[in-house]
């Protein structure tokens, strides 16, 4: 881990500053929308627009990089991000914000693609798994730190919009001054959805449902907090709890994933996450909401890695990269619809609709996992691929790197097992 930090600390620092800026602007808009008098449904449209732009950016950024190079794409998109962050309070209109959210989602996606390709290029086969783990930890730390910054200014003013703009601008320096140009990467065409569904129906349905649950957390949690009457400090603590849970529980669940039927674990984790949403519905104190957020975030984020790992168990090694593209697309479709549906339910039911939507999606996933357990036997634990932790905000670059690391880990484990068997046979 120290070796990864020593070789890529500047890149990881820049990525963390980007995540702070992104995490702060998402929460801040939810709070500022309430101050401006925007309706819950209007805010759901605004929040959904980010995921529309993000999905488009993840698909178009590789072609942009091939045409003009990593550095130009990174600098250009980063400049747009800084500009949009400043423009939010200048014209507080939900439809203007919707357009700006599409732009900023597109730009953040392209920036992540570029930065992740640099990180992957800097990692070796021996430390790629550690580099991915550090990247995920840095992402989580950035988002959690962003919630603390929410308290340093007045959300009805300009300063809280200036801070993420400055942080994003500063993030360019350690990244652009420390990296070397990387070769343009070849884009892997996504596997057709029909074929992907034939390979793993559970993974397809699961990542789609999970996209809605995650985008509701990321996009609508601050809107929920405002509607529920939480103070700014309470909203900050509430949202941070989602990501603290995701960080703390990712690796224990990954350890279990490599030692049991993944469908059972998917079902159990989805049920626990759904029960967390039930706690949020009926225990509206700050402590109750933080426990609910910890459980929902701690279960839903690792579920993404679990579902991808389960799909890999039925794929040939050469098909994993193309399958990851299809799964990201399904997840993106679910993410686009998540805030809109959440906003509609909250309009009808009040703030509790936030938990109703998330809980319903996670219960549905658990039910479908239980159904799929009756349709075919599980692959043996010995034949399963290694669990690779990734965030749901990861682009195809990070996901393909995680796939590559999982394949290498599985091959190394097979070689070690064969060597141990040979030594045992020779000794006998």
C-alpha cells in the first residue's frame, strides 16, 4: 500500500479533491433548492440530469481522448466543471440547473475516465489491486470530507459554490504535474444486453435496480434532509453516514463473497439494506437516520461489486471487459430514473417516500436473487473469480482494471493451488 502511495500520491490527491468538489456540489444543490423554493419533483429532475450526463460522458470520453489526448481532455472538462459550479447560484432556475447538471455529469465522467486510465497505467500487475483499493478509499474520503465543508458557509450565498470550484481547479495541479502521457486505450464494445441477460439475469436486474437505489442516495439524500426538517449539520452527518458505511463494510462483504454462494450473500445484503430503509422510515431521529444511512450505504455499495463478480463467474476471461460495459450501461439507466421516481413518490407520500423507494428496490433485488437460486446451481466457490471492490461511480476504465486484477488474482490462486498439490504429491 505504501508503494502505491509513493508512486501515485499526487494522482490520488488530485482525485480526492475532485471527489470533494463533486460531493459538495451534490449535497449543496439539494439544500439550496429547498431555499430557492424548488419543488421536490423539480429537484428530482435536476438530480437525475447528472446521471444522464455521466452515462453519456463514460461512453464518449474514450473517443475524445483518442482524438486530442488525455491532458487536453482532462484540462478542458475540468475547466467546464469549475465554470458550472460558479454559475449555479448566478441563475437559480431548476431548468437551468438541469442543463448544468447534464454538463457537469458529462465532464466529471470524462475526467474520471482520464484520471482512472492514468492510475491504471501507473499500476503494475503486482499492485493493481492495492491501487484500486486506494482509489476507492480516496473516493469515499473525498465525499465524506465534502459533507464537513458544507458547514463552513451559508448555503444561500455564493461561498459554498466557490469552494468546490476552487478545489476542482486545484486538483489539476498535482495530476497534470505528476503524470506522463499515456497511450490511447482501445475501447471495448459492450456485450449485447440480450447476451448479457442470458449469461446472468441476476446481475442485469440487480445492477439496474441498484442504479436507482444509488442515485436516490447520491442525488436525493440532501433533498430528503431538507424536506424532513434536518439542520445543515444534521444533513451533513446523515449523508456522510452512507459513505462511511460503504467504506467500512466493503471489504468484510468482499471476504465473505469469495467463500460462499454469491446469490445467498446478494440476497442477505439486499435484505439488510432494505431493513435499513425501514429503520429510516420509522425512526426519524438523527441517530435513527444515521443508522439507516449506514446500513443502506454499507449494503448497497458492495452489492455492485458482488453483482459484477457473480456475472464474472459465468464468463470467459476474454468476455469480462465487454460484459462490464453492458452492466455499466444498465446501472446508468437505473441511475437516471432513480431520482425522478424518488421525487414523484416523495411528492405523493412526503419525505418518507425516499426510504420507500430505496427499500422497495432492495427488497425486489433480494426476492429476485431468491428466485434465481431455484433456477440453476451456483458455481463452486473454488471456480469463482476473486471479488474486486469498485464504486458505482466507477467508469469502464476502473471497472475493466478491476476485472483484470480479479482475473490475475484467480490465476495466481490456481497456480498456487496446483503447486501445493504437486508438492503434496511429491512428498507422498
